[in-house]
């Protein structure tokens, strides 16, 4: 077995993302986001190429809000994408080493107070974002990127347009009906689940795979369009 020696990185890194498309190249890049103070807080993207074997800075330092989820970057359409709990997002072109224009995240609909990001990922060439909307009295704190805990609310599955012009609301799920379908996910009066992935079925419908207590469920998604 061949081993590879990697450069030891310093501190301040916030997340790593893999940029790899086997249909275009056998080589990959690892993209790292680091932060430092000079004197204000700035962020720097560094990348490692499997072709050269070196780490180096990619692009110029940039300012961003602390609510960006840099540990959940997703490679899609030649770029790494990051979302934030504040509704803004970033898109970094890996080959050009510069930021692309990125549309804002879907706004919170009327009648709801807060959002939690339950899933952000790529599947079969599609970029998906899952948000759950809550009322203030229903939830004391926002959930994390990959975990959802809620009593009631509405789950929306968004998909990015191929030209990155905007998100469209692909599917909607009422959390109450979701709890009725999968009562095993109710724990101490709370609905607890992790969204693992979104896959394409034999028809145009998608299947949302979620798991709780080491159990997986499949839910057929009906288009909201």
C-alpha cells in the first residue's frame, strides 16, 4: 500500500471540502477555509491539489459573517458552495479560484418566524437545500446543519437552478403529517430525525431518506409545483 505524506496545517481552519469530478479528471482538490485576525476577522481559502501535492492560498482574503457553515461546503457545478443561518451564501469556483455570484437563500415565508437548515447537499447533479420553518414558541433554538428537532413546522426542499440563478421550491412536507407517518421518530414529545440524502427514484419524484435511533425511512416527495 502506498502512503502519502501531507503537510501539517496550523490552526484556525473552519472546514474542509472535497472537489472531485471523476468524469472530468482523476485528480481532486481539497478546499479549506481558515480564519485569522488582521486586526479584523478575515477568511482565507486554501487548496490542496492531488496533482501537485501542495497546499497554497486560493484567491484573496475576504470578510464574511460568523454564521456561515464552512464545515458543510458542497461541491457542485465546478464550485464549492456554503450557506449560512442568516440567509446568505457563497460560491467559490475551484478552477478559477474566485467567487461566483450566488443568489440569496430562500426567504422565510409569511406566517413563520424562524428557519433551521436541515440538509445541504448534492445528488445526481442536483444541489438541494432543506429548510424547516418554525414559530418562535415552537422552538427555543435553531437546529444544526444535519440535525432537526421540532414539534411542528413545515419542511421545504429547494433545488438550485442549473445556471445558479436562484432556488425553486421543489417539495413541501408538513411536519405534523410526517410525524403521523413515522411515529417512531417521536422522542419525549419531539420529532427527531437526520436527513441523510435525497435520491432520484424511477419517476420524477424524489425520495427523502431520514434516520433516527439507527433506523432509516424513505419518504416519497410530491412536487409542490
